[in-house]
C-alpha cells in the first residue's frame, strides 16, 4: 500500500469529550423530526 499525500491530523483537543457516549446515545434515541419534503410525499 502506498502513502497518500494527506496532511497529518492536528487538534488542540487533548482527548475525547467526557460525555461523548451519553450525547451519542441521546441523539440515537431521539425521533427524527425533519419534515418530509412535499415533492417526496
């Protein structure tokens, strides 16, 4: 496999967000509320 010309990822964030699991689970359990576009109904 060859190396890509992509730059290395750089971030000031030292680690994952403390409540990442909790936030993701909250969003996964939430109902999708975006209205269905009229042309697709």
